[in-house]
């Protein structure tokens, strides 16, 4: 059974006033027996046609002269197909793009259905719904998503997104970026089949649940962790984790930075500091030993009571002065060592 349409009487072809349709922001065309019997004000604005001139004309001529000139090439072919022999089936919509007579671009959603109007028989109602604002919002969203994807994939840090189960244990990865794949040695498909529990050392698995609980209490955490690559190698990372709700789900965005070089430099600095401390202590001990030997030499030289003995004593005193200078250097070096140890661990 065809849906029926009751319209207010008034001016216009066949007594149709369609007063309410002129208030709509969507275009309306009513056609019967292959002829246009009504178009509303929105259709006039969109396509630059005049209701009084198109009413009573052949529907195909109306499409050819009024509609298709305002549509892009793809829209022209689509509207010709759906407005002649095939038409839209009920519930089917076709997107059209074009330009108004004033030069403004528009997007429309075209649909067509048959309706029954009392004893006047069957009509076809054509609707051109405006979707320009929606399409522009969709395009902005698409551009924003492209920027997000670009930033996501071009980041030097590994970015891993995963869901948290009610048990507070992490589920499989929802998203991973290229840096994470390269670092861990997996393809994207392989890595998204895993979870954080698969890339941490076995001895750290037990701490993951506790970390997740703390994370969702605080919302953000920064902690050190090791990731296990596909080849078994361990990579020290600094993890910046953010807990968010997404579509009613608990989700974690984990940004991991490879700190292998930093750890290597810290280890090198620690070893250098330890070596410096050892050298200073050895030097202090060596100075004491030299002084002991100089004391023996000076005692022997004093017993000689000769010019040679005096020369020996003079050289011993010079050596002792040199050791005093080295002692002062030792004290300064020790102060430097203590400073480095305190502020550059």
C-alpha cells in the first residue's frame, strides 16, 4: 500500500498549495504522469528555476534543463539514471554535489518515493535534502584524522594504544605506530595481535596489573620499563601512559621512549666517576709513600755532612714542594668528584 499525502489547498497546479513545504530547507519536487506538478522555494534557490515556469513541464525536461546544469559530472550521470527509468527505491539515497546560481557549493541527498493523494492517484515525491554542513564537518573531521594519523605514524617514540579489561589487565593493542613496529621487530598485523603482557619481561608481568590500577586512579603515569623485542632483545624504555575513556571503554595511550643511549651514557659516566675516585685515592696513597721515602733519603743525606748531602737535601725539599702542589690538586679534584657525584648521578 502506497503512503498517502494530504496537502493544504491553495494556489498552484491542480490546487496544491503546499504551504508548509516552502518553509523547509530541503528541496521538494512533486511529479505525476511524467510531469512536474510542484517545486518548493528551496528548489528555486538551489537550482535557479521558477515554479511557475516548470510546473506542467515534462519531468525529464525539468531534470535536463534545471537540475543537471547545477551538478558536477558525477552528479549529472547519477541524477539522470535515477530520475528516468530506474528511480530510487524507497529508503535509497544518492549524494549529489553542485553549485547554486550564486556560486555557492552544495551537497544534497536525493531520494524518491511514490505517494498517494486521495482520489487524485499516485505521485512521485522527490526530496533534495541539504547535507552541505554535514559534509563539510565530515571533511574537517577527515582532515583532522589525516593530521592525527600523520603525527601518530611519524612520531619517533613508540605509541601503543590498548584496552583495559574489567580485571584491570591490558587487552590486545588497538593501535600501534610505525616506530613501535620497527623497534620491536613486528609487522603491524603481528603486533596488534599481541598485548602489553607479551612485550614485557616475564619477571615484570606481575607488576602490570598494579601499574594499570594506579594509572586509572591518577590518570597519568611516567615509569621505566623494558620491552622485549621479537628477537628476544631487551629495550629499556621510559613510558608515559595516559588513561582515557573511549566509547565507554577504558583505554590506555602508552608513549614509550627508547632510553638505551641515555642508559649507556649514564653507565659510562658512572664508570668514569668510579675510575676518577679510584685514581684520586691511589694518588693520595702514592703521595704518602713518596714522602716516606723522601724522609729516609733526607735522613741519610743529613748524616753525610758534605756538599753532596746538602744538594740531596735541596732536591728532596723541591720534590716535597711538588708533592704539596699535587696534594692541592688532589683536594680540588676531590671537590670536583664530590660535586659530580652529588649533581650528575
